[in-house]
C-alpha cells in the first residue's frame, strides 16, 4: 500500500511579515511546512531607489530577508522562489528537519547573534 502524502500548502500572510514573525514560524514549523515571506522582487524592494516602501518598511524587509538567509545557513529552511509574473516572485521558506546536533534552541541562537552584534 502506498502512503498518501497531503499536498504541500504554502501559507501567505495578508500583510508584510516581520523578522520576529518569520523567526517564530521557523521555530514552530515542522518539516515540509511552507511560508511565503515576501512577494515582489526582493533585491529591488530592498533598494532605496526602487522600493515603494517607506523607511520603516524598507528596514523591516531588509531584516526579514537577512533572517531568511540566516535560517537557510543554519539548515533550518530551504529558500525557494516561484515566478508569478515578470519581475514578480513569491519568496518561500520550506521548513527542514531541525538539526539533531543543535544543542541550542532557536531563541538562544537569536539572542547570541544579537549580543555579538
């Protein structure tokens, strides 16, 4: 008998996510969970000359992008993009199994990173 797997569903927020909300999702996500953390063209959306965001939104989006990259470097998520239209992408984080060798919790890693900065 073949095991049936549920189709993957990507969660998309109705408003822009914050870095903290993204980190909370990473901490709670189970392998295979998918979160669309940005829709647009991230490189241009975080560039002051091209963005439509105000200063606060620009800063928050840059922090979100950095946190997503950090989570990928830590082996917590895969980062993928889905083209929606020309110059329009869905940026998706896919949760990976939590590293077994990690003795520290995600909260401890985030705190250590902030103290080092």
